[in-house]
C-alpha cells in the first residue's frame, strides 16, 4: 500500500466517523431544530469523552463542529435549547489547548455566543454556557483574549456578573473572564476598563459577600487591571 492510498484510507475513516456524520446532517438540515440541537449536544458529549477527550476534541474540530454550532445558533436565535447546546459544544472545544481555542475563535462561535447572551439576558443556562465559553477562550493566548474583546465578550461578561437572580457560581465565572482578558496586553486591559469591568467586579463582590469564589475572582479582576500602569490603578479607585 503506497502513501497516497494510506492517506486516502485515513481520510475515509474520518469522514465515516460520528462527528463528521453529525456535522454533515446539521449542514444539510439547517432548518430542523431537533437535528441542530441534538447535533450540538452529540458533539459536545463526544468532545468531553473521558480519557479520549483530547483526540475526540480534535476530531470534532476537524469535522467542523465549532462552525456548525455557530451557524446553528445564528440560524435559530430564539431557540433556547440550540443556544445553550451550541455554547456548550463551543465550550467543550475551548477547554482544549490553544489550537482548540483558536478553532473556536475562527468559527464565529464567540459572536454567536455573545449574541445569545444579549438576546436572552435573564436565561440562566444561556448566560452560564456563554460565560463558560468566554472563560475558557480568554484563558488562551493573546490572540484568544483579543478575539473575546472583538466579539463583545467583555460587555456580556460584565452584564452577567451583575445579574441578581442567578447563583453566585455564574457571577464568579463572569469575573474570571474579565480577569483573563485584563492579563493580556495594554489594549486588553483598557478594554476591560472600557467595559466597566472594574465596577462590575466590585458590584459582584458586594452582591455576594459570603461567597469566597466571587470574592477571589473580583479581587483578581481589580489586581489585573491595577497592575503595571497608572491608568489601571486609577480605574480601580
């Protein structure tokens, strides 16, 4: 068997795998909400498959899972289940290394997630799934942090951190997004200030005085903004 035949066989095996089949079904039936929701959920479960999660996540990316989720969410903005499942699929990919995070950034998934958070500001599951995605993506390299900024993720996270009807764990995750971005370059830090991130962190700490995770996350936002320059220090005052 020559190299060309061998490579062709690998490609055939990939195309016959579950993630490729699911992505193809989603692409062919974009108007079918059940297929879109089930497809996102299936690939999300695949990408978090225990001890094989790393290789499974790569397969989901190769199959175009992040792009499929972004398109599905954009096509069905009022369907809450698709918005949640789409964010969770993107989040399951973003948990991986920088290449996985970059695949999410390139897919348009961040824009779809932020749009969902803006459209459904009081839906706890949408906010939690969206913030989780922003958290894992912003924990990547500088390019990933900038992608979160460009997508409007800071304003979405700041808004989520101010929600008064949600459990404190969501508020803490929202603050982590702000912290992650603030540890980037000067432009990232300024973006956090511009999104009123420091005031959002203080508001979260005041609203949840007995939650140590929120207190730590809020402090971390303020520390990251204040570190290194006078403008950041003034923003914390």
